[in-house]
């Protein structure tokens, strides 16, 4: 009969007694100095293998190995299934001065709880949230070694490579996906070594194994219901729509019809995932025009899937080719990303095509124009390109008070127009009232003035100025409304530098397409350029991101209700022009309540209000 102890890389403390902590420290020092001839036969095989891997990864014993922290990638489903188990283990830790932790599949700490003193002590030694426990970073430890071995592991005291862990006995058990058997996380129990040595290690192992098994059982129950619901929704849509391409998708599973497989490329699924999450957040069908390839425009219908009257955490999407209409199309290019005739404006989405169609119309007719869009969308660049087509000389004024290139007065603008220059008035919505009134009077006197305005939003105060311009409106779409352009934009920005990276990894691309991007294209460019400067391989990866950018792309996760609330607050603030009192009235809540909600979301890393940008 096989005992729970057999087949697992554990040993009883009595056997460990032959190799005490002092001897382990000495043995490790000799091994680091001379790995070829040092005899590790007295170590447990699992620890000997781990020490060799640690040394091969250039890890050295010491107290300063916890130099890296990151954003854990643990999905909501795993956290929900693990919560009851973590709570129960936390009660156990209160009596044993221990801690319980959960890492993601890369060994990054997502949960660290337990005895208050133990948690406080651990927090002084390493980041208890986001700490990187991978073996190739900090050497032998139960979390990282369990990931390498793919099975349960106990690491005692001096067997750890990191000095800060050498007073602990740590037991870790991988949590596997019940369907795919891949590791989704690692559950661990950390106890003081002097206390753990008084307990049969089999008992500790059984506790953690039982807890991990309970998480897996709960996952299996939820996955079975979710995947059955996902498949049923997919089959209903396929039978109903016939020749349309159909995709059903949740956080972990994607089901695509033959038509969808023939139509979509790898990066297209990242875009679909972003719109799937939008449909779930809004809890209603989302319709979008989606551009794929060089000139194929699809109509996307994404509908949340219901299970028991509530959103089940998945979406069924129908994709149908749109009839070709009159939209701007750039000439075909031999290499991606595909550029428009407006140099530097990368993208082939329907939103960008419509923008460039309006811009082309203004240039062809030599008609003034005003470009409306969020900060960072590229309004100034487009305005400059359009202005260059009106006249050889272009003068750009930034109307924001205090800007270095702010116009000194209306006479300076009038003089430039009289001299035959094209004038770009950037951020005209921020100029003071007197200059706006003078500009309105001037434009009323001129017929088809060579003027291009840019503004973040159009409100009642700007209507007289816009009316006096008598120009064409050009809408500059936010990056959130043209997610299918993000792969091409990322590749374009990557190609501008001298980084060895030539492509973006699929995992990073998924994160980029799904991100919120309050700073739009400017923010995306900054993220890519910073990551490229840190990259040393041919592929740009999540690990190359700066810490601030990594956190920005993986914000603290919101529930569906929180996402809907965040969306409503943003819309109300935009409608109110940033006036919080008016926004509170629009939302039907008190001003103090709105302030509290804004502070809460801001502290979690979300931007709610448009900020001024150069």
C-alpha cells in the first residue's frame, strides 16, 4: 500500500538531522566555490537537483536575492476557488506563527496571509505581493522548486538558497488545471522551522495536498459548467447563423468555427478578447466594426453568455463581412505595419480610415478643419500633416496658457495668415476666453482660412468658434476604439529603435490589446520604446516592461459591477467637462461619494479624467 509520503520529494526531519543547518551552509559554500567536485550525496535528491539548477542560473546565496517584483497573473476563477481554502489555512497559521501563500504559474506571489508577526517579518524580507519566487531568480525554495519539479516539495531551513528563508520550513503543492493538467498556481504553507521539526512532515504535506485538491475540485466543478455553457452558446449561434464566422470565448477557452479559423489571424484573437471583456463589463451586446488584414472590414456582434440568469464569464461573437463602402484605403505595402499616405499614422481600422477620409477631403478642398480627440491620439501630428498640404510654411501655436509656443495675441495669428502661412492652433479648447473671442471674430472675417484646430472635446463654449471656422470635423479615435491597430502600432514603434527585438511576444500582445490606454497612442509608444531599451533578445516580452508600465497593463482587477461603475464615472466626467459637481449630478450621487469613488479607483491605478498633454 502506498503512503502519501511515497513518491514525493520529501524526507522526515530525523533524516535531515544528519545534515544540520550549519553543515548545509558550509556544504552550499563549497558547492558554489567548486560545483564540479563537491559531493551532494548527503542532500535529498530533489534539493541536490535544485541547487544545481540554481547555480546554473547564476543564483548565489545571500540576503539580497529578492530584487525583482512583478504583477501576478492569477485569474479571478482560481482566486475565487482558492479563497475558502486560504481562509481555513490562515486560521491554522494563527496558531503556528506561519503563513499561507498562493503564487501564479511563474512563481509570483499573489496572496500572502497568516500570523500578523510572520507576515510583517516576511514583508521586511521580500515583497509579499508580487515577490518573484522563481527558482532561476532566488534559487532553491519550495514555490519555485515545486514549479520546476512539477510536484509537491518541502524545503527545510538551510536547504533554501536565500538566507531570509533559512529559518522556515516551506511546503508547496502545484494546483493543476483540471482539464489541461497545466499548472495554474502553487499553494504553500510556511512554518517556522523549529516548530515544523516537531511535526511529522507527512501531516504538513497532507494538509497542503488536501487544500490544493479541494481547489482543483472546485475548479473542475466550475469549469465543467462554464465550458458546457460556452459550447452550448457556440452551437446555438452556429446553427442560427449558418455561414457567419462564430467565436465563443472566455478567460481560458476559445472555440472558433471553420469560417472564423479561415478568416482570423493570431493577433485578431487578442482583439476579440478585448471586445469580449467589454461586452461582459457592459452586460449587453457590443457591436463594432473590426478591420483585419489589408482591407477586410468585419461587423462584430459580441454577446455575453448567461448561466442561471447571470453572466457566465464568456462571450459568443458573430463576425460578418461588411459591404465595401466609401472609406479611405492606403496603397498596399510589402511589409507590415501598413501606413497611410499621412506619414506616421499607422493603422488600418475602420475608425482610422474614416478619420483619414475626412482629413483627405479637407486637404483636397483646401477647407479648414478641426480635429477632435482625446490627448495622446495624434491630433497635433495629423494637423501638421494636413497643414503642410495647404501651404509651404506651417506655424503651430499651442493655445494652452503657459505653453512656450503660445500665441502672443490675435495679431500674431492674423499676421501669419496674411503672410500665406497655414496656422495650426493646438488645444484651442484650453485658450483663454478673450483670445477665443478674438479668434472667433477674425475667422468670421476670412473665407476658407488656412487654419487647422485641435481640441480634446467640443462643448457649448466652443460652438461660436467652430461655427466661424466653417470647416470639416475630423474625429481622432481613441486607442480603445481601434484595438485592432495595436499590433501594427507596437511593431512600428519597435522598428523605430535599435533594440535587438524584432517582434512582440503573444503574451505581451494580449496584454497590450486588452489595456485601458488612457494616454492613447503616445502612452503605447512610451511603453514599447522603454521596454525595447531593456530588451536583450529578439522578442519583446512582458518581463522587458518597466515596473510602472507592467503595473499599468495589469491593473488591480475589477468585478463586472466595478467595471460598469468605472465606465459610467468616466462618461459622466467627460460629459461634465471634468466638473465633478456636475458629474455627480449626472450620476445621481453626492459629490463626496463621487470624490471617494474617484480616489478609490485612482489609488488602484485607474485614470478617470482626461489629463492635459503636450
